[in-house]
C-alpha cells in the first residue's frame, strides 16, 4: 500500500506499507506534517494545562484491550492525570457531563453513534475540549469528517501512541 499524506493538501507519497504488492492508497502523515501536527497538538495541550491547571483525560473506545492498555500506560507514566473511560458515545457524553475532561481520545467505530457524530455533539456543547480522533481505519469520509469536527486525527498505531505520550510527558514535566 502506498502511504499518502493527508495534511491540508500535502499529498506527498511518504512510504509504503504491507502488503507491498498492493498499490492501494492509505493516508497518514508524512514525517514533516506529523511533526507539525504534534507541535500544534502540544501547543494546544499546553494552553489547556495552563488555563485549567491539569489534564483530565477521557477515552471513548469500545475495545476493552485498547482501553486498558491506554489507561495503564497513562496511570504508569502520568499518575497525576485523571483518566476516565467510556465504551460508547452515550456513556462518553455522561462522563463529560459528570467529570468535565479537557482532552478526549475518541475512537470512530463505536456501538450506537459513531465517534464522528459524538465528536460533533461534544464540540458543539463544549468547544474548549480538545478531541483527538484515533482510528485504525483509513476511509476518506472519516478523514474529511474528522477534520471538520475534531481537533486532531491520528491513526491508531504504536508510534502515534508513543508520540502522544512523549508530548504529554514533556508538557507535564514543565507545567505541573
Ligand atoms: Zn505531508
């Protein structure tokens, strides 16, 4: 598969991914735009931490495995960060109402309303919450809608997770 950058009209082919014989296109961020996106995210999260005094994270994800992994990593690396979880959009909205997180990691494929619809509602009601969509699926309509409603859109892979954890770490080290 050919990897093409989706960042605002970039369109650069930055790599290939298994299966190599398959010439289908999959989208992601080229190294330059990954760096830019992470810098933008870092600036946003920094602003958030400065104005609210700390991070409160919600993960909306139906896969228990992914949720647990994410939670454990957060707990281990950032014991000061409050972390909440929800298995679908409905529970997600309840948790937002009750716990007022300021940073949300949202899966797209959820039982009931999908993560894009949930994100749209969240941003309409709470525009200051940063929503990061994490997805394992690369569909053009997801990307387009994500760009419209969410603040960030990353593919769900280990290097992205590591990049985000490193970013949170560097912010918390200097601000908390
Ligand atoms: Zn690019």
